[in-house]
């Protein structure tokens, strides 16, 4: 059962009237959230979003905002952006690496962040499968949302674009 309409791919050049670009907290291959192995994410029960298959346990703040909550040993943050969006940013790494000795840099305990600030960075082996997810928790009143790129760089490329209309 799917609770939220999945965000679909639309080339960035075909998105008419883009209202807001949400920067990617992760680097890697972008995929629809319904491919996530954890049902809580894949069913859309938390909201709409996308995931990134990455090989680096690095998560950056996608925008300037206030940190509302930090959980999962510093692998999950809820941020209220200045735009009013509430974003859940989650790094899915094997539990054996979610240890303080593997946590190289973090924003745990901070009250606010700026775009590009490191939320968490874990030291994990290069071949470890890692998934990053960005979910908009309060997307119920938004217009169309798309992921405009198939490959993203953390802090540089848009992961989700909100628009009024699309000419697809």
C-alpha cells in the first residue's frame, strides 16, 4: 500500500515555473523512495521524498533551518526550513557502523544549520551499501514535486524541485 504519491523524475529543463530547489544532502544515484528497503520509507507513510544510493556516509544540511529532532544515533534529522518545509533527512547505514567511534563529524546538539553544514559523517568501508533519504513531512499542500537529476552531488545539485506546473 502506497500512502503518498511518489515523486517522479522530470528533466530539470522541462520543469516549468520552478518555485524551490531543495539541495541534495547526499552524493550518488537518485531513485524513487518506493525502492527503499525499509517499509516505513517505501510506502510513503511519512511523506513524499526520494532516496540516493551513495557510497559515502556523509549527510549535509539541504537548507538553512532549525533542527527539530535528531535520532538514530545521529543518522536522522528533522529540519524546519526557513521556507516552512519540514524535512526528514535519513542516512541508512548498517548498525555496526552507527557507533560513536565511527562518527567523524556531526551536528548533534545544534539548534540550527546552514545549507551545506555537515549533519553527520561516518567512517565506513567504501563498499558498504548506504542509502540517503529526503522526505518532505508537510507536503500535503504543495504543488507538483520532481527529482530533476539522476545523479547528484551533495550541497551542489537540487534533489527535489517544487513547481507550479510542468510541461511534460
